[in-house]
């Protein structure tokens, strides 16, 4: 048992038994069961918490104290994302609960405490993405991040490079304390809960499960609040997604979640349970990327009668979209990506291929990304890609509506998409939009498929970017416009767009439809007249 004494102050630390900070007859800190698991875990990276109220922040502070007193002359770092958060949490606990006899001095300007044995702990914050670089050149035996999901993966990864200590016998380590939710939810959940490298993890082959230990704690694990009926009642009265996050510590739902209607089982289905008939419309959507992964999804329109449980064939209008295949990989050239798509498509009859609009503008030395993808696809009997509709807000709203009305199903082999959807959070400044984060490529690719290919399934399409109507809000019913209404995009020859929207085979019908669509296109792209000046 390690013991540190200073007059009437002592620290008792016995692995597997107890960890206490005693000040005379008063116990300034006594770790309860889950906190003790956290303190004595041997994993290099620890995550403590889940629900609200299990004593996460205080445990993180006392772990820094523990590390400082285990190794004389060491340095440690405690962080929050913003200074107001730091002031109201870690610093508030330090000033209120840490006995003055335990430390030699505290620099209010620099927020650095020097302990009685010469070790130091710095309190800091990283409001901006690049604020972590202020610690470049420093080295810390222990780094603790309170509310870890408020930080980005890149910030965490940079800080791991500062986690080192030359003191003999010391073992550098890091820890986080957090509830589910916020911008870092996806990567934190992947590393500690799902035990897998997250999207944006530069060297996934370097990931080792044994380095990451998740100590799950709930309100009931804290003796102070375990029998607090009033606080328990307060958490129980929260909206469903908040209650599940803060009371149950459920990492599949959290505050700020955009697709709070998404449910496993309701919106997912086992691939082997489906029978997709070869004559049902199918299409592909692609979100191009090189450093970031390219994400590709195959979609099928299920007729309304079949979607509703009938066995007779019926029109597709009013049916359901099934997303049934996934291909997500980084580092592929445009031609390699197209070849991979063709191989996975086999002999399926694909009606259309929708590609992210940036691929039509981005060029290599030989041709645009879209042209290179198209050359391979057409050689393999697949359609040449068309620019996908990139109306972000309208697209997210359509996705929400399809989930809410049970008009979209995802097969369980689309694992990255299923993991991505519940982790998307609202943008702080544009609540109708989703915040861009690493690993959201599957959602973007699926959005392209639902918006651009929705008319094939007869589902409500998101408002056109050329429409004067106000955008729908998430949760509203799908728009009542005809599912067959023509849609045109910029960046693609008009003749090719018109030919894609005509299914008739006889020359007379095709001529009539062509004339009608040309008229619609002229109306859509007609410049708006300037307002007349009043005389």
C-alpha cells in the first residue's frame, strides 16, 4: 500500500482494495467501486462513465492527483473543451475538494498546481481544433479529458503523442470521462464501446483492443445519488433520447442526435430475409473520396403492394426503398472504385448511378473523376454516372421522413451506414443541417441515393433546389408532389438527362415526352426577371 503523509493529510492507495485522500478525520475522496476500477485499471487508455451522476469528473481529477503522488517530479494535464466548462467543473472541484496541505502552490494565471513532491498538474482547454498544438513539445505522465466526446479524434490523437514520461518506473497513460453525445460520440464509441478503429483512424492496423478499457458507470453506482429519488425522477422525466443517454448511459442515442427516430430492428433487416425481384428498379449512389473513404450503396425500390405485405405485383409508387449492399474503402483510384462497383453489381440490372457532384469538377491529368468512373462502368454494362442532388438540408429531411414513415430499410450487411446514422448530430449554427465529421461518408452516399433515386421508388422527394417553396422540416410528412415529376441538375447534358427520364419505347411516345421535358427544363432554368423599377 502506497501512503503519502503531510501533517494531518494522507493518501492511501491499495490496488484492488481502496484509494482514499484523508484530511484529518475527514475523507476528502474515497473511491467507490466503479471509481476504484477506473483508478486501478492497467489499460493505457481508459474511459469512465456513460450515464450522468457516477462521479466522473471528480474521479478524473483524483486520478491526476494519484499519478502525481505516485511519481515525484512528474507532470499531468487535465482538459475541457472550453474555459467556462473548465471553470465550472475541474477547477471548481479542485478549489472546493482538494485540501490546501496537499499542494505547494497554485498559479491562478497559468492554472498550474504544484504538488508537495514537486509534481505538477496543468488545467487547460482546447476551444479550437488547433489549440492542442499549444502543448507541442511538452510531455505528460497522465492526460485526462473531461467530457471526452466534446473533443475530436484528431485532438485526441495529437495528445497521445504528448503522453510520455522519462521517470524510471512510470507508465504513461490517458483517460477520458464522458456521457454519450456531441461531436466526438462516434469515435469514442468505436474505440471503447465497439472495440474497433473509428472512421478517420489513420493507422487502423495499429489499434489494439487491450489498450482501451471502458469502465461503465451509472447513477446507481454512485452511493451519493443511488437513493436520491428526486434526481432519479428528474432524469426519468427527460425526453426519451436524453433519458436513455443520461440515465441509462445508452451509447446508441444521445443529445443533439439528428436521426432520433432511427431504431435497430425497425429500420434494419437481415439480408437473407429479403427477396429482391430482378425487375424491381435498382440504382447506385456514390460519395467519392480518396483520403476519406469512397462510400457506395446499392438501392432497390420495392412496390407498394409488396412493402405492405401483399403478394401480387403492383406499381412501385408509394413503395419502400431497400439499401442492400455497401462498399466503403479509402485509397482507391476512380477506375479501381468503378471496377469494384462493377464486380459487386454482377449481372444486376442497374437503372442509374448517382455520383457526388464534386467528382464532375475534380480533374486529374487525364480526365475528371466522373469521366474515369464512367468509362469503366459503361464498359461493364452499367450506366454512366449522373450528378447527385447535393441539397444537404432537403436530403437529411427526406431521410428523416423516410425513417419516420418506415419507407426505408437497410440490410444488416451495411454495417458502416447503420453505425453512422445514429451518431450524426445537428450543426450548431444550422439546426436543419448535420455537422460534418470524419466518418460521415456513408450517410452522404446514402443521402445521394435517397434524394436522387427516390422517384424510382415513388417516395416523396426533397424540395428541388430550384423550387421557391420553403424547405421542409424534419418530421413533416413527405411532400405531395408527383413522384414522377421531372428533375434536372446542372453539370450534365440536358439531352442525357431527358433520355434517362423516358421509359417509353415507341418513337411517337418518346417524341411527345421529350418535347414535354424540354419545356419543363426551360421553365426550371429560365432566369428570374429583374424587378421593375417604380416610376
